[in-house]
C-alpha cells in the first residue's frame, strides 16, 4: 500500500485498541489515545525503510536516504543468508526483513527500552521521529517537497514537546499500563509494534504479499509471501486502496476514537 493508506490504517488500529480498552472497562487516558494514534500512524510507514523511493526515505533529508540504503543492504544480506530453496533470487531487500513480525517486536522493544533508559529526551526523540512520519503519511502531498521539510520538522518538534508535557502530568498517561516506578513510557513501544504489523498486513493484501512469518518456514520457503488468494489482491495505489480502503480506515478510526473516549 501507499503511505497515506498505511498511516490511516495505523491510526485506525490504535484507536481500535483504545475502543477495546474502553469496552473492557479500562479506558486509556485521552493523551494516550491521541499520542498512540499518531505514533502508530508514523510507525506504519517505518517498515519501508528498506525502500529508497518510499515516503520515509524523504522524511529526514539525507539522513533518512542513507538509512534506507543501509537497511536495504542489511535486509538483502539477511534474505540471502536465510533463504530456502523455494525462495526466489532477488536483487534488493524490499519487503524482507523489515516486513516481518520479528522486526516489529525488536523495534518496539528497543523503543520501549530507550524511553525508559533515556528519560525525557529519549521520549522526545521517539515522539519527534514518529510525528514527522505521521505528518508525511497523513498529509502526504501537502508535506512533499524540500521546501516543506523544515515546516514538517518544526511542526513535529513543537507537537512532540507539547504532547510530552501533557503526558508528564499525573494521570495523563506516562505510566499507562505499566505503573511500577521506573516504567514511565514503557508503553511507547506498543503502538510502534502495532504500526509495523499493520503495515505488513496491508502489504500482504497487495499483489506481492508479505513475508510476515519469517523466520518460520512454510513448505520450501522461509520468506513465504503471506496474503489472501491472488484474485483478492490489488496493486499498491489502485482504486481499491484509494476509493475503498482509505475511506473505510477513516470511518473505523472515527468510530474507534469516539468509543475510546467513551463518546458512544
């Protein structure tokens, strides 16, 4: 799928989690609903770090372009080193390592550990990175172009500073779910894991499928392209994605938000 659909699906997924938490009698504080949705929207773009032409490759200027090249090479090396006889030969690493459940869990756990160990500045860095991606994904065309990069970064930095200040207030969510001393912001990894997994599920619906299950082998393949029957798949950017899935994500996100905030 394309960037906007990935980001919308990520936000909708977290809002759905918020709705489920409210239905279970343990509603999220509203700052957690908002922050988690934005982080998840940004994290739903991050698996395309292995693609030099993806939205994320432009998000942080030369730094993100270099990072995409590095992750592409790393993913390709892992693919070559772990492929089974049934896995096809390929020339790049797109839709391999970063499109697996292993990557999602490792990145999410790393973010949680960084938030706990690094304190406020680590939290701000995590928020800033995902706010930039969320803006790039949700506003897509409006955020594209070198002239708008600085504005996106300023908006992300300002939003991150404000949100961190709100979350730091007692009862607003810094210790949501993990309440023991020293566990503040441990939950930040959860929307990151969810966003990465939602990205993989979205890509699994497209023609190429997605090797979410790696390294679990399926038959003669370790990089099995999981997905529905080929007759039910679509090409990225097709009318099904733009005219059907994106409106559905918007509706589900709106309903999930209202339910998470106990408005319905």
